C-alpha cells in the first residue's frame, strides 16, 4: 500500500512538473509570435508611408517609374526602423524601380527568398501599380528568441522544481493524514465521544435483540 501511494505521489509530481514545462513552452511560442508581429507591424507602418506617397503622386498623374523622389523616401524610412535591411519599390512584375540600396534597382524580387513583407501600390480605381517590399533582418528575431528562451529557462526551471517538490510534500502529508485516519477508524477507543456512544448504543441494541430473535426463530421452527 505504501509503495502504491508513493508511486502515485511521484506520478502527480511529474504531472505538475510537466504542466509547468508545457506552460513555459506555449508562453515561449506566444511571445515569439508577438515579437515577430511587433517587428512586422513597425515595418508595415514604414512601408505604408511610402505607399501613401507613391499613390498620392500617381493620383496627380505621375507614373510610378517617374517618381524619382521615392529613392530619398525609401532611404529615410529604412533608417527609421533598425530591423529594416532595405526597402524597394517594384513595378507590378516585381522588378525593383527604386530602393534604399541603389544596387538593388533592376532586381527581380519574385526570386528573393529573404524574409520580408509587401504592401501594394494602387491607383485611384484600385488597379495595382506595384509594391513596396520591406526586407528585415531575421537576426533580430533570432536574438529576440534566444533572449526570451534564456529568460524563460531562468524562470521556468526553478518553478518546475518547486512544483514537483511541493506536490511531493503535499502528497506525503495527505498520505500520512489518510493513514492516521484509517488507523483511528480501526481503533474505536480513538474515536470521538459521540462516535463511541453511537457504537455502544448499536452494540447494546444487538445484544438486546439477540435473544428475542433467537426465541422467535425457535418458536417458529416448533
């Protein structure tokens, strides 16, 4: 019995530790996604400002390839956010027309496999004129993930150990209390006075009813 009880307590301690571990993992995934979302949101704001400038010029009749001032706008917006590596403005076929890095002009962004996001540039009737493509540094995400993992380990490991230890202590305490209760239940002299009085009345009732029940049985048999 004691071995079974101890085994159950250990199982519950492992379950408590596993709950802490899974909670830490899901927190890590949630925070990583939130971190990526924040970076992409900030890059998206910068891209949208370039889109607004290009669309406003297009509404005045200036074709996208003729908007030479967009190079300065792209360079300015790329400097605003540290995560941005480059910002390109492409035509509808993905060819770079203007870029914060002049060397990228003329490149085909449809073959670019680097992480980034895009915002469409449209004319007044909703036709696509091109896109603003933002390439951001994935190292920022990697560094953020490493820092977050380190922080979570520093918090989760002690919590995991404490959860397991606390479960063991509480389980052993409950087992001891249960064993004590069972021992007291097996020894009537340890019962509360009311319980002992009830037991005595039941025994007295059995003693009183015993002879009468025997006499009835014999009379019926005769």
